[in-house]
């Protein structure tokens, strides 16, 4: 590990309690959410998630990082097994 990388990692741990790689990924997530929010606000991107018909089984697909407009519904076959939740 180079001196600069070591110092950056030490700084990130001192400021946030996280390694530099974790802080980098957190900043990427924040940037993706801010860009997503702006695109929806400016009506460049329209939310893709629409409610399906009542009683239909559907799964939510995450199309890419960003906000809720990056979700889409995918109809499920009758015999499908589904994991509930999102992390």
C-alpha cells in the first residue's frame, strides 16, 4: 500500500470510521441518488414502476442505481418462488 493510499485510508477511518473503499462506494451511491432525483425533477426520467393489476404476483426489478424510478415490475409465473425484501 502506498503512503498516499495509507494516509487516505487513515483519514477516512478518522472522519467516518470506515475504510476509504467504503467511503468511496457511499459517495458513489449518494451521487447516483442525487443525479436520479434531478432527472426525475426535470422530467428527463419518468418512474418506470407502475402498480400491476390487483391480485397479480409481480417482482420488483432494480434496473440500476438511483431512486425509485429505477424499479420495474416483472410478472411472475404461478409456480414461482420469491424472496421478499430489498437490501
